[in-house]
C-alpha cells in the first residue's frame, strides 16, 4: 500500500536510531528546561541550574549527555564553559514538542508554529 505512494521513503536505520536517541534525551523535564534556556542565549552551568531549579552537578551531567548527542555546544572561557543550543534544528524540535504538549493540554485545533516541511 505505502509503496504505491509517490515519493514515499522510510528513514534509514541510522536516522531512526539517532532520532530515537534525541527524543530519549528530551524525555527529561530538566533537560527541556535547560535547552529552552539555551535557546534564549548562551549560559553557564550555574545560571542554568538556577533557571532549571536543579543542582549544578545535575545540570553538568545533563549537559554532558546533551553535548554528546549534538544538541548543545560548549565554549570554554578560562575556567568556565558557556553552553548554547547546537543549531536551529534544536529550536524547531523543542518548539514543536512544547507546542504539541500545549495542543494536547488545551485541546486546541491542529496547527503548528513550525514549518511542516521536513
């Protein structure tokens, strides 16, 4: 059935694995708060800990996982590391996830703030 659809393609195994890993990392509320804060601008662990309501050591651990997954990047300045969201893809991914949560919570009609192109 699907194979008869024009331009139908399944994602390859590597794409599926990487997407699943990104979604797994985004399944933690503290990580969502951290990423949201980083989408507003570069920040230190101490600032992110305050914004996320978490201990700095926990935030550091979350950031290490997010960095390994390519969702955040760090910049060293002396003894401090400043983090930022990796790219616009992270913004769209998080915005769409939060929009979807709001959509479900409020029972709003189906429309998206993010472009429907993939």
